[in-house]
């Protein structure tokens, strides 16, 4: 499960940002995230995470039927969960997790119409690689629609279905993009809120609040289990153009409403609440990207 896809499907359905959405989805990006200081509420230790990932376009975006832009992509992320100070018999331990996804996005937009439509389908493998089964395969899809009210305000709505054939989690979302003046933009795209300021064409500064996390299938004492991590992040981010289409991004902030769960494929066997909730922590990230279309 990757909550950013709810944001992406709503973002696709913002007519004023249709071209930016295509550039975002087809860009090449390499990133590293770290977070820590997340103590379990009952004092059973703390959790730190570190992740490295990359994404890019398999081919250049292409048009089908003069209406739909198709964007095939690929992404990989390695996530390392490290626990410290947990008691003997604690139901989770250190994990090296991997996620390989093949999302395909579709976008229909026209300058002559205020309406825009978008969707995606994603097949992926999310696993600890200890024992690969069909439980490690995940399929997600989503769709949305947007409408440009005027030059400064666009609204949209969408929904995703995560883990089709497994937990079948349905998540709806709404969004808007409001640009009161050229350098300032406020947006709510599903579980992502951003207030950004572009002082010039080479800089972008923003306040970001977003839901992050993931779901992986792991081998737990010989049984197949889903490990689910959820974390909200709020922080200050900055982007700087290096040269031409190359950008560097970075940011830091706090994490809150952190939660880790271990469950069976049907969603049973969750942790007791005294074990799974974590206190607030911190995060930081660094990324390099290139817009390739």
C-alpha cells in the first residue's frame, strides 16, 4: 500500500496542473528518507526507518486515440526498519523490506475543456524476500475527475482501491489547487496538503503535510503476514534547479500519528493498541530528479 497514489490520482485531475502532473509522473527521481525518535507509547522501545528509492518512466509518454496520454513507469524502494529497546518476545523485529512497482497512468485533458480525467493501474511486489509467494504480489488501481472553476481555482475528486484481491482497501479523496497569485499555491491532493512559494524559476519552498507509509508481506515465524507502517509527516521542503531539467530537493520536519501493525492477509491479527502506536518523531529527506518530458 502506498498512500501517495491517492494524492497522484487527485493531482492528475487538476486541469491547471495537467502538464505538471505528466512531468512529475514521467520524471526520474532518486531519494533517501530517514526518520527516528518514534518511541512506543507503552515504553517498549523505539523505531527508526531508512529508505532509498528510485522511479522513472519506462518509455516516453504517448497518446492513444488523440485523447489519452499514457505514462508507463517503474519504481523501486528499499525500506529498513530498526527497533531499539524492545522487550523479548516483541511481535516485530528489524526488517529489510523491498517494493518493486510497475504503475501505468492515463490522463485525458484538453485546453478547450475545463474537465480532466485520470486513472492508474499498478502491479507490484512488496516483500522481505525471505519467502516469495503470491501474497507478496499487490495490485492497485484508481480513477478521478477534476474541473477548473476559473484560472485560479481547480477542484477534483478521486478514489483508489489498494491490494485488489487481498484486503481490497477503498480510499476516496478530494482535492483543490488554488493559486491566489503567481508565486503562491495552496493545494490539497488526497492525503497531501502543500503551501508553496516560488520566489523565482529556480527555487520552490513549501510547507508539506502528508500521509506516508507502506505495506509489505513478510515471513513471521513461518507464517505469511502483512506489515503495515503509517506515518504523517509535516515539514519544510525546498527545491533548487541545478541545471536545465535537473533539480535537488530536501526537507525535514516531524512525524505524528505513527502506527505499525502486523496482520493476516484478511486484516485479522492486528497488534494490541498498547503495542502498535508510536510517539511523535522526526524525518528528513534528500532527492535528485530530472524532468524528462
